[in-house]
C-alpha cells in the first residue's frame, strides 16, 4: 500500500487498528535496484556488476518465505518496487504466488516493461493498482533526464496496455530541473488516459550510502520552484473545488498553534508498515537506511520486534519547533534527518513550504 489518500473506509479502519497494535499490515518489497532507465535524481539504481559486488539479488524462495512469514504476522498489502521490479528475474512467478497467497498487491514501475504478456498477467491476477512513474512528455526529456529517449515511447505503450486491459493505474510524477518545462504536458497525459496523477516536487536527498550522495540534490528544483509546482499540482488535483479546498487548508495552517514538538516518526513507518530492500534488510521506510535488520540472520517476526526497539533509540530533531506552517509542510523524520545530513539544516523544507503557501494564496485570490 503506497498511499492512504484513496483507500476505502474498511481499509483505513484496518490500517488504524494495525498501527495501534504495531502489526505490519503493509510491506514493500524492493526486488532489485537495477533499472533500464538512468534518471539523474535516482538514488537506488545500480548496475548489475555493482549488485553482484554487494551480494546479488535475493532468490524467489527468499521473497516467498518472507511473504509467508509476514502473512502469519498479519500483513495484507504488499508493494512491489525497485529499481524496476519487472526486471527482477522471477517477477512473474513471485507475483502469481503472492496473489495466490491472498495479498493485495500494488506495483511501482516506470512503465517501459509493460508488455502484452505482463498486461495479460495483471488481467488474470489483478493488482490493486499499478503506479507508473512518468518522467516527461517527450523523447527529448527522457533522453536528457533518463538517458534513454525510447523510454518515453515504451512508457506510453505500457500505459495504453494497462488501460486496454482495464488495470487500475495511476501516474507518479517527479518534477525536477530537466522536466519542469513539461509540467502541464505531463499532467495532460494523465488526463488523456483518464487516470489520476500524483505529483512530487520535493526530492529527498540521497538516503543510500552505496550511492555516495548522488542524484537528488543536484537534480531537484530550488526550494522556491518546488513550492510553486506543488501549489500548481494542488490546483490541478482539486480542479473546480480548488479555491474552496485550499482556502480551508490555508485557514487551518494559519490558525494552527506553532509547532511545539520534536520531530519523531509519526507516520506508519515501523509501526504498521515495513520496507525490505533488495539485500533483504528490513527498514522502516525507503528513505531510512537505519535502523535495518538483516532477514538472513533473524526471522521477520524477530526483525519487526527489533525494529520497534531500535526506532525508540533514534534521536529526535528540534529544528521544526516554532514553525507556523507545519500543517502545510512535508517535513517528516526521514526528510529532516536527510536534509540535516546533506545540507546541515532544514532551510530547504522551510523555504519550500513558505513558497507553496505564498503561491497558493496568489492562486485562490486570482
């Protein structure tokens, strides 16, 4: 389960109860760090030779045994992701077996590997949703950002196949320097296909030490641009209800008492959701490399218990105390930690939020 924004009432109830009980109701399987695109901001993508140096991919049995353990622990939702998960050598077998085990599956993909065969597989064993990340609206942008021009054509073909087979699909859009000029065209593609788009104009700094800090910071927008594009996405998302919805959002933000607490983990990470990376290490979320427990050394149940203990020892951050726009800010424990690690402070998040607030005000007053 990648988002709680559009889940059913029953699912929300189950997630709430699982969080209260510290049950891992959802898990993400990062099957491989390999990808056929080489996007500038990516902090996960690795070459096959690098993967081999770090121990290689986990085999099919590893993931199936893990899934069985998690099922016994109460896991219901599984997100399959990467890298590009469709490049995992045993993807089809794993996917079918997970469906037969009763899991509700979501897939994150760049869309380029959606073939007729894969679309038919999803038609037979239906996923909850396929999230397709769209990096641009032209071959030229895919060449500059992803270093593969034909990736655009393949992604478009993949989306067409998913729609042809009536697979629930959503576009994930990461706005960065190399594709910001196509922002409107990217959203228009989702509209033409009749599928929702979710935009992320905030790029986390790199969270993987194996990538040596590469990617995100150099590729991401300035904080001021990020806030502006986030505001423009809100306008597109809420359409005719934009002014009413955003006016209420801004009113709530303005009337909120300045933030008084330290920044700790307040989301579901490590409480009702877990991330298992391609090396078989359980972490709270994709953006947290620590704490991590190797599932080669302990069972999933033991790892989950250890994760909870280790999370309690994480240092809290006081950087957000006194913030007047915290209701609008995208700050979380991972983002604050990474901003401080890479930039020494959280000023990027502060400027991002202030610009979003200012631009939203302008938009609703037009």
